[in-house]
C-alpha cells in the first residue's frame, strides 16, 4: 500500500527534486531538497482538504506577499525555500508583538485584491460549520456562545462589501522570514471574503502565548493597529474575530482535537464578547 512518503518520493522523482531531508506534520509530509541550482520544499498532503489545493491559491497570489510556486497539483506543491524560515512567533516571544502586528498588516496588504480560483469557498460556505455543530448534539461549546456567533457570522457574511481572495489562516506561524524577500505567507486555505475577515486568525495566535488572546488591552491594541494600517472597519473586524473564534473551536472538534473552556479560541471569544457587552 502506497504511503504518503512513497508519494513524496515519487513526486520528487517526477519533478526532478533531489531530497535532502523529510519532515512530517499532522497533515502533510515535507521534503527539503534541490532542483537544478534552487533550494526547494516539496509538500504532499495526507488527505483531501484545504491544504491539498494550496498550489492554486498560491498561484493566484502570484508571489505578492506569499511563497512562490514552481509546480503544483491537487495534494502536492513544489515551493521556493524560504531561508532562514523563522516565523513571526519568534518576535512575539521576544516582546515585539507590536512589530509583529505591523508586519502582518504589511503582508495582508500585499495579499489583498487578487482574484480567487473558481473553486474557492466563500466565508459563507465556511459558516455552515455552525449548522453542523448545532445539529451534532455536542455540548462542549456553550450553546449561547454558538448561537450568538452564528447569528453574527450570518449577518456579516450577508453584508460584505468588496470581497476578494483571502489567505484564510493568516497568523504568526504562517508568516516566515526570507533573507531576500522579507516576511512571506505560507499555507493559505484560500477563501473569498472581505478583508476584515482576515484579521481573526491573528487575534487568536500565537496559541502558546495565552496573554495575547485573553487580555482586552492587547486585543484592542492589535485590532486598532491592523484596522488603521489597512483602512478597515474596526467594528466588523471585531465581530468577525469573535464569530471566527467560535467557528475555529467547532472545526477543532470536527477534527478530533480536545476542546474545553480553556481552548485558545474560546478564551478569545469569551474575552471579546465580554468586552463587547461592557462598553
């Protein structure tokens, strides 16, 4: 039976990549190597999903703020290698969250205003996760929180203004530094929506640094910085971030991950909702 590593090696041979190292993540296998005189990364996904179509999404961005694609097909993509490849979490760990937030705004601006591949889902499509959860009988997320987020998500999705291709998971772990190109986005999900939607993933990350998504002053400072830099509607970005946080927890349940009241996305959702109702 062919394994994902077998597929990686077969694709490396087809695309003339000499592999030097392989690494495995929860959802994919990565091969680091050389093609011609270029250092590259070959990524093969373990199953069909958002990641398996990342090549088309990255091509649509055309290298504007995103990693460049050499080859791609469903489930496999050959990318330029970003070096040294440090992610933005390193800045936040050093106490430089304001600088990291400014960098994220710059990356969002570069990614903005690209036409989506025809098969890209919309944020409205993603919102069906609320219906699935409400019909599942699961009780791990407070029902009032789910209903509030669901209603708000539907209202936002139906009142969007200009929509475009979004990364869909733009946050600190998915922005890497390259010595030649600067800060570059990787691993897009690819979704069509208004730019205010793109802010949500930033507010619930880095997941390992709890104070950044439970402290109202930090959340407010991040939101002000991002919305001012990108000329976005603060209220819509705030509301999207709340609704998305609940939806993110729902997706984790669907993916089989443990979710309780201390889940990072739920902590952010609770903080945002409390802030909203105490103004």
